[in-house]
């Protein structure tokens, strides 16, 4: 009876708990929150000072008394207590800070995570105030979010390129037939870019700067009109601030390794594909979702390497969160594809 009453006060929510960003979908309201998965804490304690956008602005700019951390690495929880604090903050924020709210929560998780990692996600959500927790695999949520006919007896291929992981999955009859999860995504691209500038120009840049360069001029395939950008950082030789100009060709070269890993994961998945479903993919192709899908020319590169049509989702950043939202309205479908432990 108590749980029933609590349910009346809560809106069920779906959470895309990403390495880079967390999105929250509230039933009947849509996506109501989209913030970076960053928490600022008091150094030496777990006292949370800021979460989300405010904390991200502090990355690389904090005094010694404050530490800005990203509690998820490679799509999984790296710091249990801070993740719990972040989830509690987001759940309260979408419910206007009411403490009596205990919603049912669906959390999207990478398909390659272990049982221990799944348990950590569930425990974090329960301790953050959830009444019930369901897990759904990210590629399934993304496929539902981009309106692929996942319940049909036909091959649907989704590639979700996130901040910490890339999920490649072939879905048929509401189940994942084959999936591959590699811990390479947007973060790895940023790191590759920072290492390239350090190696070639002796220039040290932070992760925020690397991300800005990638978004501004990054590409996976030669562009019709190449671009350049001014980069500010610290010279490793003199130790002084320095500015230089780099081109989009250089950025593409820097990103080559992580992008190649993603393409290889797609090729391996296709090689293991049953013949009947492979035949479906010749016409249907695959859909790209996640922030990495926005990297210029990545669809052309994948199409060239696989010979299949490649489509980018209309709103790739929201695909997983939208998928959790659809599933919130179909609890029978959710019980079919997701496990629940109370």
C-alpha cells in the first residue's frame, strides 16, 4: 500500500546514464534534463558542491580544495558514491526537489558490462531514491528511440557511439541477436587529439579544449572544404601559454585510431551476422546514434568500409533517452527485454 501511494506522487523516469552526459526522460513530459556527467566535490571528502553544467565549467580550473570528477568511465561506474550523489541530484531536480518522490526508474547501460557493474548501477539508483530499477541495454534503447521496428522478425542494426563506449547491435524480434561493445567513444577521440598536439607541437591542452576542437573542425572523412582553428594551451618546452593554428586534416589524422576501432567493431559484428538478417541489412542498412554520430563524415567512412547504407538518427544525442521514454509506456515490453530486481 505504501509503495502504491508513493507511486501516486512520482513520475516514472528513464535515465541515459552516459559517460559524457546524463539525460533524464520523465513519463508524459519527455526529456527534461540534459547535463554533463560531472560532479564537483570538496577535496578529501565526498561533499558535493556542484553537479552537471556548473561542475563541467570547473573541469581543469579548480583550486586544490575542489575536485571536479567524472564518476563514469567507459560507460560504467568508476566511483559508486559520487554516482549515487549525482543520480540523487538529477532525480530531485526533475521532481522539483521534492524528497517524498520515489519513481520507478529505467537506466540504459552498455551491453558489454558485467553482472557486478549492473549491480552497481541498480544499487546507485535505488540508494538515490528509486522505488524500482529496470535496466535496458543501450543499443536496444537507442534502436527504440530512433523508431526502428525492433519487434519485427527482421534485421535492424544500430551503432550507438557515446562518450565512453560504442555499442553495435543487431536486433530482431525485440531481442539483441549479436552485439559488440568497445570502450572507445568521444572521450577516446578527445584523448587522441590531446596526445597528438602534445607529440607534434609540444602543446598541452585540457579535455574541454580537445572536445571543442573535435566539435568545431573534427571529421572522419575528407571534407569538401577543409577548416582550421586557433588552439590555446601550454607549451611543454617553455612552460608558457601558447597559441597555434591546426587544420581539420591534422585533427582527422589524430582521430584516425579511435575511429578505426569503431569501424572495425562494426565490421566484426557484420561478419558474425546470420545470413537471413544480413540480407535484410543490404536494404535497411544501419542507423548511427549517440554524440559520436555527429562527427563529420563518419557515416560516409562506415558506408565505404561496409558497403551498406548508413543513416544518422534525426537527434542522435537523445536516441537512448527517447528509447527509455517509449519503454516507460510499455511496461510489458520492458519486462520482456529488461531485468528487474527490487
